[in-house]
């Protein structure tokens, strides 16, 4: 299934979209919002799948055209947002960026971020000052149903309900100081964004393996290709991230977990999913980082395609503005 959130109220209105991303049908009679559906997933999933099949065949009532500008973030606000750093190549380069020793990789890295607001996939995102070093971070993410404390990784995967694309906006000027204080990000991490469509893992078919998304994250800046690293290179799969987060606490339904910036060891060939990684590659190669951070008026797009197929999650397409 492919699910979206139509604008209307703080949490929007749950709807389904067909695989071609052409037609939408609301499903308020089944679940009014995405959060409600996640809280009652076992109860509502059969009805949602039935409606999705009707939409695919064109037999559902009240079908409307898909328009991403009418959509909110998949979850406009969430109870919890936990972001990992599951790509070793990215972590190694970020250690250079922050001037710190590489951290041990015996367990996943994770921080708890701002979850009370997620930006929609299309439109403007405002920032205070270009001097804060505005950066995008393209990530795959998952949304879970309620996860019990102490769950194993094998059991954790059973609670993964939806897969998404996340732009984890970052203000790099604040990152090094907050990292060195070892007390988590606050100023460096404003609200994130999501691509318009959330999909159930089965929609990915063979490209969902080991609780990883084995698809390229296609990133463009100002219309120019920036990177196409593959999500299958995670050192820790999403099941591991969920189990790590739930080691000492329950996770409520609707918790979002991110992979961290999608990165491959072959970054010189496939490019990067954030500006800072590209700058660190430049620094390692030439001793100088030349790629600028985002300027007001710059755009960034993120998406992923099945080989030979259409866009899986729709397109995240945003413009940085002063505000």
C-alpha cells in the first residue's frame, strides 16, 4: 500500500494513493489520520488493503487526482523521532567534519530529534541565517506500530509498518559544539521534512531485504544531480535500530526512525546525500572544502525509483527561504 496525508487539520486526513501516483482516495471511514491507522494497524490493515485494491482497479468511490501540493508530511507531527547514523562511510567522514575521534561501531548511533512538526514535501522551508550553514540530509526511514521494551531485532522488524524518505535538515554551524558537549543536538536540528508517500515494506518487493531499502537515494540540488547512494549499505538495518531504541523503553505507535544520511564507500562515484559529506570528500582529496552550504532560493529534491519503474515515495521538492 501507499499512504499519504491530505491537508486538513493539524494531523491531516489519511488517504491512499495508487502505485502510479496518479489517483487518491480518502479513507476516513477506516481511519481518519495516519496516526490513528498506526495505533490500530492490526484492526484496520485489511480494510485499507481492500480499499487500495479497489483504488488500483479504479473501482473505489470518490477517487481524486494525486496532487503532491495538497499533501502534508506523512506524519505532520509525531510522538517521537529518532535518527540513527547507520552508514559507516558517512560516520567516518563526519568525524573529520566535527574534529572528533571515530566513535565505536559496536552498537548503532542515535539521537532524539524534534518531532512536533514535519514539513510537507513541497514548498518553502524557512531558515534564519545562511551563516548557520544550512544542509540537507537524505535518509530512508521507517514508522512503527507500538514496540515493547526489550524487543529483539527479529521481533522488531514485525513492527515496521511504513517506509519513508526523510530530509533531516541540519544547521552545521551548531553541530560541532553540540557534539563535543555530548548532550545531543538541539540548535543544529530544526524540523525535518518527508517525501509525500509512505509505503508498506511489501511495496518494495525484493528491494526490502535485511530491513534495508536497497534502492538509490536520488538527490539533486538546484536541478543538478548531487548523489545516488544506495540504502542497502546500512551497517545496521532498521530492525537493529528499532531494537536499539526499544532496549530500555517502549516505543509508541507512530515513532519514526531514520537511517541517517544515505552513504556508500564509493562516494566519489555515487556522490553524497548531504553537503557536508561532499565537503569532507573534497577536504580529504584536496585539503579544501569548496561546495557551499544552501543559500536562500536554492532547491533540493529527493526520490527513489524501482529499477525500470516509477517513483516509489513521490518527490520531495523544497526551496530554502529566509524567514
